[in-house]
């Protein structure tokens, strides 16, 4: 496998700016653009006390010299000290924004809340347990910039040398194999939490619980291009998984059937000309 899995080679485009309500005056719009970060790092977190603050500090070390960024951390109804750790981190870090779910809603909803609140044109997601390595984010940005693809919407990570227990590794291998066979999407590791994607492309996707497991497939369904790059993986910094594999088989099968239905009900028109544009 090459370092970067590519699809059709074309020239990269730029996303349209999201707008809500009346269009602001030009001066105000330019001022808002000046304050808008180029990249938003979105972290879904549930019961990640002991992991979340070191992860935030590591993100700063990885991105500080490279890009204007913000961190949006979504506390998904944590029952430990995650909320207090995030308050302390927020007091010391003006680029950290914290959203809190009153009750646990699941990883997909936490990601959606974070992306909806984010201000960057591009989003990078990574898990709050510290198993994804922030030092891989610059490499993903480089892969995005080097790709000669029109409508590049996502750079997806492929975990190498996974540092999970044997049950999670086997379950993931089986699930990825079944998904590739049925969806025929060419995605090697759909469950990797480290992904870089356009905010507008994500918000255009159909929302459903557990959608985070199918993001590259859904992006391609909507006509976006996806490249895949190998990334590192490491043991948890502390605690145990809150978004575990309990009952994943049956919910995964139901989700897989739903995504197959979405694929078959989608048509992507090929426009030959744009008269009047």
C-alpha cells in the first residue's frame, strides 16, 4: 500500500463559505474572516479525566508553528472530572472552546455538535483518549495540500500497529472487511478517529447515530474525494473506553444496511455545461 491512497487525480478546489442569516457588510465580513481559524480540532470526550489536558497540550505543540487553529472539545455527559479539567484548561487557553452535553449522546452526536460549532473551514477530529497522535496532523495537512484532486473533501487515517486489546483488533478487522465487501468503498480503516475534512462537506451529510463509523463512505457518496494515509496509534493515556464495543455487532449491521440503502438511493449528475454562469 502506498503512503497515500488516491482516487481520481484533479486539481483541489475550495469550499464555499457557510453563511447564516443576512450577508454582513464587506468590512464586517473581512474582520470575521481575519478572526476565523484555518483549522478546527474537534475532540469528542466522555469520562476522559487524566487524558484530555495532556492531549490538548500535545495538539498545541503539534500545530502552534504551522496554522491558525482552535480546539473544540465536546464533553459528552461525562461523570468523572473531565468537565473540571476542561474548565481549568479553558481558563489558560483562549483557543480552547468547550461544549457540554447534559446527557451522554454518543460519539457521532458529540462530533456533530463540535463541527457545527467550529469556525474553521477544515476540521480535524481525534479521540479524547489520546490514542490518536496529534503529531500526525501536520502530515495530514501536507497530504491534503499535495493531493492534485478536485473536490478533495477528506484525508482519512489508517491506524498502523494498533495498540488495542485483541478483541477490539479482531472486531475492527472483521467489521472493516465486511463493510468494504458490501459497500465497495475502498476505505481501509473507517473506524480511525483521526480524520481531516471540510466542514461544509460534513454538514451536508445525512445525520444518524453512529455515522462517524462511515464518514469516508458518506463523503464519497456525496461526490467528495477521499485520500487515506497511515497514522500512528498508541495505548490509552488513562482510564478505559467509554465508546466501547458493547452491542456493536447488531447496531453495526443495522447501520451498514442503512448506508447501503443510502448509496443505492443517491445519484450524482455529470454536468456538461453551465449556460449563463
